[in-house]
């Protein structure tokens, strides 16, 4: 299979990006990047070690004074140029993303890349709106105001499911606020993070503002989180790994932002447009192969429409076309690896004893058997306390459960450790508003599931983490607030000095 994007043409100098240039890793270990559609190795590179992390952090620290001291307008101009470079290179980004992840080229071209360009343009504008509160005389004798300042060097760790968008979500708010950053992408999917950093340099961002270390979590990730010159850690990944990152980060009392796992409920009331709910459930459970922390995973359907929903979802899933990610007709590509495909399959196999496999539940054979493919799968009549309801599968698997009352639906929707995203499907505005109030999740959609926009925040409740990506709310993570107070009296003896000097 020939693709325009060839990693060997881009990364001959190495797969680390430090101080504005590509360099080789120095860990002494090599990493294969495997095409999940074929199982073939497409690139091998030298992993980052502790010394590479140290070099990247040093470059970020050296770049921080000038970058944080730039005016908001200067940073905004740089980000506008950055968005333009990304748009010019859109096809390279799309092909690189599909090659390393196995996601359909339609998804890369129509979602990942344009979303990243838009996010960059958004933060170019947002950079000029970093404001504190207006000055006022709160004590009567002093004028107070609030400064919002950059934190310093940010250490970020991103996952393999959306390498380009996750790089953007980490890097853009951080640098728009005046920070510099070292990002560690998954060692499985480094291509688009490296291209993103190269585009930043091409747009005129100074060397050291954006740095990439492609290494393992145990070697490069842990060094980044515990580095004494890293002022903040931002991590996206599983809840289990997030807890470990939190333990490491809090040991150094550095700031922490976590976007972790999800198990999104998809609540269908009996007055919903069932055809819309069926199409929404299939699309939202299968996007990116279900490897999406906001994907619809638990369908709670009111009993009068439950059997129809199950039947129609299964029928629609069976029309989804698995195939070559670079074929524009392909709807669903492979999962990230054969090991992950086997993990997903094991969840389904364990569930067979207690639930109904309505469709799917197997890997395809034939021309796809060498890839990490898994058929769209619907499990029905599942128990609420079962593994497939409570645990994150992270694959193309939807489970369906009936409910009777609205109270029961909302109770079941909240009955997992996670709280990242959810949706409710109804024509009743009172039901809809109640669902948005009572479902404990960072995002609740009504009559849709998945769309995101740069202007709105993304982040979770409970074990799905804390803090926000995207939107101006993300600046709360990447800035620190300073209170400045001026005396207005010009007198030597203040009234409050009596607490020390008495009547002297």
C-alpha cells in the first residue's frame, strides 16, 4: 500500500524534537511503529531517555522568559501563523495520523485535522483575552488587582488514540498563556506530534517553546513528571495510569491536570426519535474504533422501545464497512494494535456467559485477518454490575440495558466510577433539562453524542479526572493568579500597625 506520507522521508534526523530541531533519542532502545492495518513495521526510531527529557526541559526553561514576556498580541500573531501552516500541511497530517493509528482517512481529514486547525485559530484569539479582575479598593486604603501569569515549563503526556488532537489540546492553551512545553506522545504514535512541533517552528515560534520527547512512560514519562524544573503536569490517558502520575507529581508539589477514562451513558427515553437515537448510538460507539474516552458505551433504553432499539442498532452496525484506512469508502479501521484488539475481544468473550451478543463479537478474516480489526459489537441484556458495564473496554463495543422509570435511568447512568461524557435522547424539554442537571459528567449532549467545539471545555467528574482542555476555561490550568496590592495613603503608620506597636 503506497501513501504519500513516508515517515523515513520526514524523521531521518530522529524522532525527538528539542529546541527547534529533530534529534535522535539516546536511551539505547529502539521502538517500532507498526501499521495496525497490516501488522507491518513502518518505522523504527531511537526512544527518548532521561537525558533527552532533561535536554528538552532545559530548552523549554531557556525559552520561557522571552516567550512569557511576549505581548499577548505577539503570541496571538505566532499562533495565527501556526494555524495557517497546519492548514497548508493538512494532507500530510491526515495521512500520518491514519498511517500510525489505523483510523479511516475520512476521520483524519474531516475531524482530526480540521479540528486541530480550528483549535489553533481559537487559541490565537484567546491569547489576547488573558485578563485578571478589574482594579478596586476593597480595603478602602489600597487598590488591588489580579495578574494572570504563566506557570512555567509544562510537562504533558498524551495518548495514542488521537495523537494530533491531543498534542494540540496540550500544547495550544499552554503556549497561548505564555508557558513553554515538553510533550511526550505515546511511543506507538509519534508522527503527528513531531509534525505539529515542526509546523510551530515553521510558523516562527522560537526554539524551545514546543518540544517533543518520544519515549516510554516508565523512562521518559516518569522523568518528565518528576523533573524539578517542570512546574505542571498535564496527563491524558487511563484512570489507572493517571493515579500513578498523580502520585509522582504530588511528590514534587507541582500542579496537575488529569483527563482520564470514560464510560459514557447513552440514555434513550421512550419519547425519543428512535431512528435518530439508533444512528447516534452506532456513530458514537464506533467513532475511532470506539477508542474514544467520550464514546457511547452504555445504552440505557426505556423498556417500551428497548427491543426495537437493539434490533435496529444491530442491523445498522452490520452495514458498517471495515477495510483499508486509506480507502475513502472505509467506515471502520483496525484498533491500535493486535494486543489491544485481543484485550477488547477478551471482554466480549467473558460477557457471553451472562449477556446476549446481538451482532459482532469477532475479528474478521479474509483480507483483513493480518490487521488488528474487530467487528462492531452489540451486547444486550447486560447486568449493571457486569464488567462490560463498569470497565472501560475502549473498542467498538456497545452494551444495552433496559430501564423503566426516569429515576432509574439517571441512577444507572451515574452508577460507574467515571464521569466524562453522557447523552440523553428525548423530545421532552423537562426530561432533557433534568438529565443535564443530574447526570454527573463533564459534558452532557441532548439528542446527539460526540461533537466538540473549540469554544467549549472538555474534562470530567469523578474518576475521569479534573481540569479542562480546550476553551478559555483551560487557561485556569495553565496560568497562576497573583494578587497585587498598592497602598493609597502615603502614611508611615498604618491603622493595622496597632496590632504590633499598640499605642506607641
